């Protein structure tokens, strides 16, 4: 079976906070996985497809490095037998220094999981 993903995803539980634009309130959850193209996370809130969100992601390594970014909701689906939704978002115009950090983080995580 051919891999359709453009980027490698690594399973990772990172802290994520998000607000749907226009902002109403900030919600906090954990990611399920992350790639240089986007994030998958769970939430109890329905987020309409194509919604824009402002997120903050916190990484446990590097003294709790975090960054803010704009993302677009690409898909959402209900989690069976749960009140949760699984959401896939895509980064919008990530600055090069953040993209570099993200690529390094993903590569280090993959190397660690191979050992």
C-alpha cells in the first residue's frame, strides 16, 4: 500500500492549547501525533472543517520550548463510544526557525524510538 502522507508523523503527546478564530476561549488538550505539516489531537468540541485556529504547542524537551502558530482544520471525526472528536490540522505559514526546530524534534524522536 502506498503512503499518501507528505510528511512523516510521530506519535507524541504534547501539550496543545487552541482557540478558534474569532477567539472565544482557549482549550487545552494533548496531541496524538505531529509532523512538519500538521497535528492530530482530541477535543470535546466540534471544530468545523476549514476553521482557522491559533495554537500553542509545548515540547517537553529543550526546557519546555513552545511556539504559537495558525492552523487550518482539515478533517474532524467522532471517536466511537466517546464524547471526543479527533481533529487533523495543517500548519499555515510556519516561520523557518520553527519549521527547523520541528524537523529536528521529529528526527530526534524517530531516532530515539528506533533504539
